[in-house]
């Protein structure tokens, strides 16, 4: 027998990761008060369009939106095995005058599906607000370090130089791409409306005696009350489950960008070039007391992996709906959609913390410069060769000589563990006709960063600032529990 004191399972999204704000959006209170708001909107619209619904009944429904007896609803559902009808009954008990007109002409998806769309809209707005704030913080970071040269990599091998700020614009630009996708989905999101059992609106044809103008007006009134521009043009009983997939795809896109960011930070932290925030009493390892592990960015990577995989759930659900509706979507979508939002919310919370302009990423400029200078002699060879050609040297001969000296210096670094002495080898070779002062002028990292500072400035001015001007910057702070 199990221990009576054993606690039941709790989702880590609730206990460790997601914000209270996002948790509320997927709570029972949000769901069932929205059901009741939709029933109020339906009753009000039916009253305005001439059905036998009174203002007194609408007022009674409206005054009891938050008066939900969850125990009664649960007991009723055990009897009728139907969650919507259990809540119709419970609402009716609280509103005896209006009990007879609740849910008039509607099917379960009127409250279920419309509520899902409303919650996704509200949750996307929270995601957007936090995403814009992260973008703004990354832009500040990029501008601060726009001219700090660092090693750039291809194949994780040192290539040429870039700057820390320019690298940050790559992270920021992907988040801007995600924001563009999010805005599109948010603007195109439509309410299901009042479509009836198989999407034909047959029940409303009966109620309104075939008056199609009133049926269309009914949907318009409901959409306006729920603050939507429009309803879906056609449907079966449900809105297309492709909508869930499209929304979750946006969230998976944010997860991809966040994972790219967090992996880059983890690599730079392993190089000792940069660190995520590390609190005074934080422990990096239970065994190795000296360690400062990138646990925040590791968590971003981990949660992002979950969200990217989670998008397969609504994809399969959308592809396996039969005709006008089947119920194999319900259990899956109530988990997968909610957890995609909770996961991205958790990711953005951590990113808000890691990118905080005052207490976020720590950059170790001297380490970065040391690593640059260890590789710069190899990168400077083309400039050295061009200068030697200008002084009368043979390009092909110089190229071969540089190749030989580079191999010699590379062997010294890799096999003997000594410093890169390529510059000294070139200075000692009369073929290159180069002085020490000329070499010093060439061997300045800022000579090898191209247009990085200007690119950062242009990116912020042309791409980031218009977004910040259009949306504003929230006062969101990172909400990290552990």
C-alpha cells in the first residue's frame, strides 16, 4: 500500500518553470469563467436578435460568471459523463431565472473551442510581451559590445573575427523572425463562432426561422464581445486543428532561437569568454566546488528541446481528424498546447534573466582578446602577403612561404604546447620585407572585424527600434523559482 503521505504528481511547469501569469491562462478558473462569458455573449446576442431571452436573464448570467461551484460540477459530470453539460447544470443552479436559456442552440465546441482560441490569443500576447523585452535587452547588449573583437567560427573552428555585439544581433534577428510569425498568427486568429453540431448552423436556422442574416449577425456580436475581428468562414463542429499546429509552430520557432542562443552562451562559457549570471550563494557542483555551470542556459536548451518535439502532437492531431469531428484530439490538445505555452514562457523568463542589462551576461574582455591574439597571426597572413606584394614580392612564392611557416607555427602550438610564433617567423624572413612596427599595425584585432560596429548600429536602428516603438517595452522581470 502506498504511503498515505505521498504527494501526487505535480507538473514541473507549475512548481519550477512557468510564471503564475501563464499558469493562470491554462487554469480551471480561466477556462470555466471564459465558458460563462461565452454563454453570456450568446444570450445577449440572442436577446438583441429577438429570441425569448430577457435582460434580467442576461444580467443574472453576467453577475455569476465567477461564482463557480466546482464540487457541484464534478459531481454532475460523474453522473452525466459530459463536462459541458455538467457546467451548464451548475451555472443554471446559480442562475435559476436564466437556467432555461443557457447554451441555447449551441454545441459543446461553442464554449470549448472558442475558449481554446481565446486562451491561445491571450497566451500569445503574454509571449509577445516577453519576447519583445528579450529583444530589447539583447539589442542593448549588442550595442554595448558592437566593437569588441572576438573569434568567429565555422565548423566550431576559428575562422575570421567578428564582434561580441555582432554575434548578439544573430540571436536577436532570429527572435525578430519569431515575433513576425507570432504577430501574423495573432492577427489571423479567428473565433470559431456559433457553427452548431456539424458546422452547418442548423440549430440556429431553427431558432431564427431561417433568417440567415440574423445567424451571421449572431456570430458578429459574439466575436465583438470576445474582442475578435472575425470568425472562421467554415468549419465542422470544431475549428481546424491546424490552428493549434500553427500556433505551436510559432512557439517551437521561439524555442529554436532560444536554443541557438543558449548553446552559444554555453560554448562561450566553456571558453571562459562569457558567463551567465551566477549568484553569490549558488553551487555549481555538489562534488566540484569551483565549478560555475551554465545551468540557466542548460535549462533553456532542455525546455526548448521539449517544445520543439511537442509541436508534433498538434501536427498529428490535425492530420487525423475524421470528417466533421472526432474526439481523439481532446486529451492530446489540452496537454500539448498548454505545455508548449508553459515551456516557452519558462524559456523567456530565463532569457529575461540572462540578458538583463544590469545583472545578466558577464563578458571577460581580456580572455576574449587573449584568445583572439592566439589565432590572429594565421588570420593576418593574407594582409601580410598583400603588403609584401606591394613591395615587389611574388604572390605565389609568398603564399607558399606563408604556408610553410604556418605549418611550422601550428606544429609548435599543437605538438609542443607553446605560443603561436608565426609573426616572429615572418619578421625574421627577408622575403616579406616587413618591419616590427608594420607588423604591429597589421596585428590589431579591430582591423579584422569588417563592418561589425556599423552592422550592429544599422540593425538596431532599422530592425529593432521600429519593433520597440510599435510595441513598447514592458517592465517584465525574470520569474525564476529555482
